[in-house]
């Protein structure tokens, strides 16, 4: 499994033309999803001409209902690569407080918010292909150079993360750290989810409706999704509801130009229950709309 961090360039000068373009891209989850999909081409381009052809290949039409319940998407999805559990990805847009120092994100005391896109994928992403980057090339402000370089504020960072089971212990390892989490241990978590439930309306699969916008109802929804993985109760330290959007242009031959999702950011702690259930949730995500930035569960041990 691979974890990638993409520091987004939201600009520090409103007179720059990319200042507004980047913000519009970040607000449109459909476009973010499209761009991230380009990092997982079905055939890795080897020449410059192949890269141009892959980058300019038209997207095929599909309805979005098929994408709601999968970490990836079906063969007809709006991407150049067929999605599956083995070749899919999850992502989340976080807004940490940090500064850019020598091309790397550092914690800041100035309160400037720089978005970071966290991508978890089964296969190694090709971010050079997704953003048209020239490998290891940066400008005088340490920003990557490429045809979509204005979207990124620093070179992408990708690391390998292994999630293994050792009896009743979950072992998380990366090149620079390792954590062992046993059943009953407290952990911190972060999850941006699309809390909805299916309503039978006569259609084959029903339709999805957001749950009542109250803290109690959302806490119950989260507890049900963590059943088995977390021991009750789940303690919530942050609960941020709102709407997320995506849209297509009128020139795209696809229905449903406008899209919106009920979005809630959950943060808090829980005690680990069945580590095998938790491992599955970490790998496959939680809830619907995973293709559009929801469902990626992140955990970390509670330091005592």
C-alpha cells in the first residue's frame, strides 16, 4: 500500500492567475478525482508521445451511481484506468496549518492554512503523469515544474505503508516508523465521510439520503460503521458538517452536471476492538462516495 501527500498551491498572491484556478479545482471534487485518476494509468507511458496521448485521451460517459460504494470505480468510469479493490485508491483533503520551507511543509505559528491531499492506493501512483511533471525539476520557489504544476506547492511525497496482523495486534510499518496496536489500545482517528442511508423508493438499489444533521445521529452512524473495529463508546473531539460539490462543464456529454455530497469531518478517539475488522476498514474505507474524497480512515496511537 502507498500513501502520498500532495501539498496544494492555494497561492499567496491574488494577482496571480493560478490563484483562483487552483481554488476552483480544489472545490470541485469531480475534477480532483479526475486528476488523481491520471496517476494510475492502465498502461504506463514510456515516451513523451505516449504521455501526451494518455493525457489527452477523452473520458467516457458514465452515471455516478455506480461509483458510490467502491474504493475505485468500474471499467466505464471517468478515468483512463479500470478500477478495482486491488487497483483503486482513497483520498481525503486535509487543511493543516503549515508553512512551506525549502519545498517541504512545516508546522507554522502564523495560522496559514495550506490544503494537503492524502492519497492511499494499492499500486504506486505516477504523479509525473497526473500533473505532467518533469521529474525532480522545481522552480526558484521549490515548486514542481509541469503542465499542471500550479496545482502543487511542493513535490509529491509517496511512501510505502504495510498493514499486517500479528495475532491480536495490528502492525503499521513505514520506512521511518512502526506502530503496534493491540486490541483494547486507544487510538486517535480522522475520517471525512458521506453519512447517508439507503431509502427504498422503488428503484433497484434505492437511493441515498443524508441522515438527520444532529450530533447524536451522526455519532450513531459512525458507531455503526465502526462496529467490531472499535469498542463502544467512540469519543468525538471534532464534528464538522457541511456540503461538498462537484460539477461538469456544459460541453461534456454526460448527464447530471451538478453533484453535491453531505460531508462530515470526524475526529476523536476509540479503543480498538477486533484488529482484523479495523484492518479491513483501513484498507477499503468507510461509507459511500469513496471515489470523491470520502471514507479514508486514518489512525494513530494515543501517546501517554
